[in-house]
C-alpha cells in the first residue's frame, strides 16, 4: 500500500491551503474514480483533501441561473425539482451514468474531473501515455471499439466518460474555481483538453485549483431537452455515443435555436457547434438535421474497430432532433 495523508477541509480556503501544503495532493469527493485508481496503483497521491463537506446547495439565482455546489451528490442533482424542470437532460444524463449506490456518493465536482481513460490506462502491462508519458498508446493499434473518433491524436484515443458533462456543456455551464491565485470562472466546454502530444494533462486547471460550483444560465429551450445514450449494455456502461439535445422551432418551421453536445466520441464532451450553426435559420426537417450531422462529423476518423461510431452519431443526431422538433421529448 502506498501511504498517504488525509485531511478534511472545513471550508474552501482551508481546502486550498491544505492542498498547497503538500506537492501532489489531490482533492477527494465521493472517491468513485480516484479511490478506484489508487486501488489499482494507477494514482498514488501523497495526500488527500476531503472536500465532501463543502457546498452542496442547489439554488436559483436572481438572474435566473442555477448554481449547483460542487459537493452536491449526483443523486441530489438528478432528483432536484429545479434541475428536473429547467434542465431535464441533466437529470436524465446522471441517471444513465451509474448505479444508484455510486450516484449517492459521487459528487458533481468529482464527476467533472474524473480521468479520461480506457482499459489500457488501467493495464500496467500496456503502453499508455496518460499513465506514463512517452510510453506510447497501445489502444491505437489494439482493441479500440470504445475510443475516440473526434479530436484524437496518435498519443491518445481515450474518451471522456462523463454523461453529466455532456449535458452541462450543451447548455453553456460555467465552472467556479478557487485556487492559490484566487477565484475565477470558465466555460465547462473549455475545461477539458484534447490530448495532442500531452494526453496526461487533461484540464486547464491551475495547480491546486478546486471546482466550487457549476452554474447553468437561464435557457428556455433546455426545459424541452433530452439526453440519449447508446451503449453495449444498459447496466451503466460508458457511452458508445451519447447526445444532449434541445431545439427551438418557430411557427414558420424554422430553427430559432439549438444546442447539441456529443459524448463517447472524444477526450472531452464534444459541443457540436458546426451542426448548431448549420441548423439555425434553416427549416427543421430530417434532411436538414442529417446535413448538419454530416457537417459536424466530417473531421471524424475511425480506428480499426470503432468506425461504426461515425454513422451511429449521424443517426443519433438526426433521429433525436426529428423527435424533438415533432414535439416528442424522450
């Protein structure tokens, strides 16, 4: 066993102070990812700072946005009345992502910061640039059915596993951060990095920064949104492809606004901005939805075993938007 110290933070400043006091310290939420990786000896932090006692509140702000504390559990978020009414796709995404037992302890902040990973990441006998920079990526030439079709690099083809993040990115969520250099906010869409040549660096967080909350802006069409997830088995498997989607169609049948984000296709939740741009101001019909999906997926590249994901993503976008435009929210 690798020894480590454990401290429970009293508040946010205390958490930041404790994390800064020892190099390599990690923040601990529900531990559903970090503790698992420690057990497998993939992660070996010398110190843990427990932040589960920090903000768990979910509240509507005066400007109409929804503020979710980073220590709120996935169960609390999925069952919250305001979340279910204003952002049903967020609730649905959480419910597809893990068992009830895991949702009861996993936190929002921890879900966002879970490692982008694949089976080769866990296998100490395999080459993995995320686990050991410069060692190579056995997934590129190995079994890669679940791997990335967008934004990948020769250094890494793993996909980000979070369902919650896909829905949050679709609806322009902002993360609130606190660190040794003070407070700041950034779009969740910008938080996760594509692998490039340094896949071991997964986010834009500065050393010692802590996610304290997530804010969802007021967005009327989000109340009519959905989240769909295609996977090999229904027992809480990672997505082959998933989609958070919302569309607002005017009385004239023209798309006034649309939000789309894909999961299971890249090292970060993939905001489908090319498809969104292609759809705004266009007639809401199956042909338009298919053309927008085609434009979004034009850069997609399959590996030996995951090329089917490209067609799967096309169909998922087209059928989901057709259902939403027809008044069906499923």
